[in-house]
């Protein structure tokens, strides 16, 4: 089971920042999930929200500005804004990447950046977006589904490789990941990715499930322990005597 760092190690430092991506890798995340939006001139910005307000020093919709107009904007931790290409370079050779395309305008650019890259997953809640990504890049795709009804038919219709269940808002979402659901997904050729989960009791239960490809978490090191997984590769290499390879 993969541990996927949700917006990097966002439970410890600012989400979608260089610091969050670096920490996620060092904490042994198998994969880092980052969000992508397009500026007005098509540059690909690593940012979750549609506006700059919450996590940067700027104000207003991302899509309103060109990359040059954002040159003076910083993340709230003081770092410069992060472009997708920079994030990919930072993580290359260290851990795998899961990109969530937050707006359709970013899809063509994302497809160009990831084309032919092994191990990359690109996801969206928009079926048209993942269809374009699959067609133009050839990488694996994921459909993010919040609805409780018929998640597998939705994913099949979208033609994706992964079904990402976004059920973190439920009090007990694990109970809905039944044996029959997991078997149905397997029969459909779909790999299951679970929402970002931080509740210890639920993470322990997820760790006992079979047929789950990955689970997201804001605290990848803690999630590994609660899931009953060994330390990640990079975490082991940083242990005493392991070096920093």
C-alpha cells in the first residue's frame, strides 16, 4: 500500500511548498500529491485554491494573472511560488508524483510536462480532463469521486486506471470500502486510492484492508506507522548508519 503525501507533508508545513515536498520525501512518502492550476498565460502553478488568498501573499483568482504579474507574490512561508516543472525536478529520482489538475485550463500543459514519464499519476474530478491527459500524455490517470453512489461505473466511463475515493468528510468512510467494492474494482481493472485520512483508528483499519493501492495523508511518517507499514525508503536511508543517499 502506498502512502501518498497530500499536498506534500502538509500537516507539518505549508501545503504545496518546496518545504512540504522535500519533507514528504524525507519522511518516506511513496508518492507526493500536488495540485496544479494555470495562470492566465498558461504557466502551471502548484496551488490548490482557485485564488491566491489563503496560501500566498497575493489576492484574487490565479487565472486572472500572468506569471510575470505574479513575480512579486510569495507563499506564506516566504518561498517563491512553485511551478510544476520545478516541483517535478525537485522530486525526480526521489519519489513518485500524483498530480491533481484543479482546472481544465491546466490540462494541456500538464499533458505536455508529463508525456512519457513512467510512474506519474494524473488525477481530476473532471472526466474530460483525465481523458485529455490520457490521450495526450500516455500516463496513468485517476478519477476523484466524492459521490457515494456508483463510483466504479463513473471511473469505468472515464477510462481511468485509478479510482480515488474522496470520502474524508464521512464519519466512517472505511466501512464503505467493503470487500464487494474492492472486488468490483479489481474486476474492473481499477486500483483504489483512498482520501486523505488523519484519524488514527481509521488509518489502522485501512492498514488491514486488502485491495487498496494507496492512501493519502497530510503526515506521511505518522500514516506509515498507523498503517503498520515499514519506514519508507528515504526515511530508512536517513537512519543512523544509513547515510543520506
